[in-house]
């Protein structure tokens, strides 16, 4: 059964990769451009202008870091053998059943989450990666190592971080594609082998047809260049995962050559190479658990806003979802924005501010050496302080105008993204009337929403005294009963919503709404309109 497809823009400017490799190792973090913005909403806090933001520092004789400087907790991986085996089936010579199994792969900036869905059973299985507890058990940090030609998730002489950001910034450059292929191949191997080992009783006499769904932010999914590249790399990663032996640079090159050969002649495909790959908007997957529940009213207007706070970016979208034929779901996106307002960019913004504030103080020169180590890793597993003042002990900051603190400035950019570039933009561009936007159900997702910094958005976006219709109504995505994730707390489920949705969601049409024309088009004329009546002759 041949399912291999033939259809296999640089949305971000060239950025400096923060990985410690031979691929142009930089000293600065990946930089992401910001889309053109609409007129600022009144709640957007101003950026400080030159001369503004005056503050006073009081430094003791022994200032020091006040939080954990190590970026990673070093949680042990669950079982290294799961990353090495390459099987795709666990049945013997005879089978009594056939089943389609979907691997939902949420490739985030800081970590990967995977949920495997079996629609015939009506169950999904969250794949554990580490020996940690709770949600940490299901998060694999996006960090890769290489020694000479050999890739590893454990250690190596060179380390690759910012895998996704580097690729999105430079999607056509093979230098950034190869580490992503290697990392995804490790993830695919682990997920498949874990399922076949842990649930062998369910699939020992079943032939599995595999399907891989990988999520992208809406703006990237609609990108005509980036989306096909992610699909292509996912296919190649599947081929690498199915090859024997360790994952190496030569094995990746062989998989790339095999991929091209299969495009030219799909009839030569072997069983373990047969994979159906889809790239799905992450936000569409996130809301699947809601639209598939009893809380979803199929006859309602079904307008929603989702804000997903990740390590690198904040992804926000306003959209409509409608049930379609065959159990599929159609999505119409009115606005979407992906901006570098995630947790680690907030962290870097704070560190940059502290560097500038302390560089002239002799008592603080001993702190300079740790700043770069603090700033760059996006695969950090440990929480950052809730406030910029929590970074150091022995240093007090007093601003003349608290609107110019680094946190207030950064919060203004996040607020502007969600309120202006996403919510109000639908009204400003004529896509939706104001009254349709009132009390829109809003879902706050992602690991960053646990921070008080981002949680303040819920209150700031509830109402606006100057606009009667302005207001976002927070909703919660409940933990689905069909998800098996031992140890997962209900409040942490939003970290797995994308992967869970990817493992089940059948997407129909994905369209981008366009504004109605400003000029009214006259009604269609009849043939009589082209002739003068005889009474006027």
C-alpha cells in the first residue's frame, strides 16, 4: 500500500545558532524578527525612551546569584536501548488485525512531547522519555550531541541547542537541517520501541500502519516554504530511525539519498519505509480535546483564541473551528502571530538589562563570567525567577517610573502581541465585528503560563473600559479520559495538548480569512441595465 507523497520562506531572518558546534558558533542568541504591528492597544506598556528608565542600584560588598544557574537538571533518560532499536512491528509471521497508529510529535523550542494515538482502541499513550516524575517524565529536552560522525542524546564533544529556532531561521540550509533530522530520528525510534515493548499485548498479532503528525505554529504551517521542509525532514528522520546501527552523519546522508529515490520511484518502497506524514497547525491540535468533548456546541459560532507560551516564542491565534464530513475538522484562521516573547527570551531580556546595569559597578565584575551561560540555553529545565529582581542577592533596584522596569517593558510586547496583533486585529482589519469578539473563549497553554509574569495576561485581557466588546474569557482544556499518562497531574495536561491532538485530529480544510473589500460591489446587473427603455427615446 503506497502512501508516500510527492509533495514534499524564510519567516525569520538569519540568526546566529547558539549551539557549540563547528557551524558558525556564535556568541549571541538566536534572533527572531517581529511582524509588522497594528496600532498599539492602550494597555500596551511603553518602551523606555533614551533618558527614561532612571533607576538607582544599591550593591552590597558581596552580591551573588540568587537562583540556580545550571540550565539543566540532568534527568536521566528512561532507557537508552529504546533510542537504538529500529523495529516498526512486533508481530510474528502471521497477523490477525491491521491498525493505523498515529505518532503525534510536538517539536517545541525547549522540549519534545509525543503521544501515540490508536483511534480503534479510543486510547492515546503519552510516551515517557526520562526517569523524572509528573510532566517532567514526558519532556525530552531539545539538546543533541555529536562526536566526530556519531550523534547522541547523552554526551559528545559538540552540543546542538536551539534546534528548532535555528532551522526556522535558516530552513534551506543543510547545516541546520541535519541536527534536526538526527534528533527527530532518536525521538521516533524511542516512541515506536516504547509502544511495541510496553504494549506488546495489544499489537503482537497486529500489523501497524504508521502515521506521523508533526506540529508547527499557524504562521509557519501556512508558509509555503517552511511547512514542506518540515515534512521532508520528518520523512528522512523516519528513514534514519528505521536503519540499523547508530545514528550518524553517513546514515543521514544515506537516508536523504533514499528519500530522493523514493520520490522518483515510490514502487520500490519497503514496508518499514511506508509512512504518511502530515504537518498540522499546533493550535488546531491543542483545541482538539475541547472540540471533541461534550462542552463543544456544534451549532455555536465557535470562535476561539489560543495563546501558547513556549520557551522561545508565544504563538497566538484567533480562529473558527467547524466539524466537517468524515470526522474531520475545518479551521479558519483570522489572525495569528508568532513572536519571540517566550520564557527564555524574557530571561535573555532580563540578563541583557542586568549586564548593562552592572557593567560599570566594580563590585559586580565577578558576576560577568556567568552571564553567557545563563543567557543562551533554551532547553533549560529549571524555572527562571518570577521577577527580574529575583536574579541576584545583595542588589536592590529602585526605578523612578516602574513602567520602565525590564519586566514591564517585556510584558508590554507580549500584551501587544495578544491584544493588538491577534485579538483586535480581526476587528481592525474588518474580519469580524466587535460584538462577535466579546467574551471569546480563550485558552492559555504552554509551560510559560505557570509563571506569574504570563499569568497576569488573564486579568489584563478580561475587559477594557474604552471598548464595550473587548474581553477574553479564560477557558480550560480538560484532561481527556482516553489519555494514558501515569503520574501526569491534571493541571499539567496543557503541556501535552498539542501532542495529544496530533495523535487523533483529522484536519479538513485550513484556510486563512481575508478582509471583506472596503468598497461595496454593486449587485449583479441584468441585461436590461445595458439598454435604454423606449420611454426615454
